[in-house]
C-alpha cells in the first residue's frame, strides 16, 4: 500500500518536472501513469478481498499476488464499475430526471449505498456477469442481514475517516494522506472478504 501511495505521489510530481519540457503532453503522460497505477490498485484490492474470503488474515504480499495483464486490469475495473452502477442507478436516474437534491434523492442514495458493499463483494468473487444479478445481491443481503448491517456500519466509519483525511488538509506531505486512505481501503477489503468467509454457507454462492 505504501508503494502505491508513493507511486501516486510520484505520478503527480512527474507532471511538475516534465511540464517545462513536454508542455501539454505532460498532462497526458501523468494521466496515463495514474490510470495504470489506479488499475493495479483496483486489482490488488480485489485480490485482498479474495484472499480474505479464503481465510487470509493479513494483506497479501504484492510480490506474491498474480501479475495482471492489461485485459485483466480492464476487466476488474469494469466489473467494479458495473457493480457500482447496479447499486447506484436508482439514485442517479432520479437525480438525472429531477436535477435536484431533495429528501427522495437522499433516501435513494442511502438505499443504494446500502446495496453497494454486497455488489462489490459479488463483483470481486464471481468475476463475471453473475455478479450483476440484482436478485442475487438482495437475497445475499437478506440471508446475512444482522451481520451485513454491522459490515455497512464499519465500512461507513472507514469512509468517513477517509473523506475526513482528504478534506482536513493536514500539514503533512500528500503521500502520507494517500497511504492512510489506501490503508483504510485495505481494511475495508478485509471486512468484505471476512463477511463472505463467515457466511459462505448462508450465501450459497458455490465458490
């Protein structure tokens, strides 16, 4: 995680260093670097969920994780985006139609956010189109509801801490804030994986 945080910081620094020489191309170069780094971060975090679902208690060593190719990075990112879209589309559609934030928007947003963790877990573990089944997601939540409520609460606390770190603008180098946010993400992936590990019989996913 520290390596990923450092890589993001170096990608931003490279724009400053190359701007006088490459001008407009420096922005494109940094964008490509960030896409590659974020893609690998998504792959590694997905692997952390998988490892925790198999009983892993610590973050797997990055050197031991399988090296993804471009297609694998793209497919993992696409699956997570699709899982997010499945969860959040009601709120997004309502806001797109009304173009306002009201009580219904907030209620839909909260409801969609409640579905999101299970959607991400299914996207990571199924690794295919089966993860996009809304019936599977809702049923999986219902059969593990008490534990899932605790999971959502824990992930909510981690999200609040991460947002607080970004907004606080602490007088420390940005790389440390990046590392802290990535560590919170790592904790979230472990919680997701452990949820499947503990309740795999009830979930009945057959994985």
